[in-house]
């Protein structure tokens, strides 16, 4: 089921294809959690986590059903395709990899509705230590295609995307905690 908000976005994007956004300033949402694994161990657990384990269909957004195979997911420049339960996909490429501290990636080549409103998106993750626990912060930024879609994209990020992120981050926290309690 497509969110009602997206039903008008293709028309808005096509109505002004020649009008470029004045800047690359994006629209972001940020979520965070705390885990009991140390910073490095939680980084090494979270970065390669199977996306289908944490991105389930909710809030009108599709689940991730998998990714194209990659040997590892630990070097700048590595890329993969992310596949959604709707049959859509996007391309993800690692842009920063600082083990135990910071991980970032760029998402582009959307085939789902995002292709009408976003040039690309940037995902950023930070790991810090706070009061004996590891704090994980995730920011996701969509860069709008033009100024006409910006308000609709902002509404989507606030009402649909951020709750989707919160649910995914909760599953990251649960998955990480489960790792602590599962004997190796």
C-alpha cells in the first residue's frame, strides 16, 4: 500500500523538472539507542547486520527483503543493492568506515516512490561511550530533487520515515542485546 502522501509527489516532481534545488541541504531524521556491548563490538555487530532482520514493513513502508551478496561490508567504496518486499530496489555505497566510531553510506538509484522526490539519501551512524554503555546514533538525510517536493518530503520524513527508523533502531537494540545473552 502506497502512502497517500506519495500519490501526489510524482506529479510535483515532474511538474518542474528543470527547477533545481538551490542547495544540497537535505531533510533529516535522527534516532538513537543504548546497548551494553562495547563500542567496537556493537559497531562490528550492527554494520553488517542483515537488513531484512531490522527493516520490517510498517507505517506504510515496505520491508527490506535482502541485499545483493557482498564478501564483506567493511570498506569505503563497497556497494550493494538493497531489495524491498515490493520488488523495488536501491543502491547503497559505503562512504565512511571508522571502526568502532562512525559509519556512513549513500543510497541512490531508487526504483520505489522515493525516486520522484529524492536525489539520494545519506545514512550516518555514530558510536560513543556514555555511562558505561554504548550510545548508537543514526541520522538519515534525504536530499530533495527540487524545492517543490521539499515540503512533502519533510512531511514524509516526520510522519512516516522517522517512525520506521525508530522501529528499526529498536530492533537493532534488541538484536544487539540478544547477542549478549546468546552463548557463542
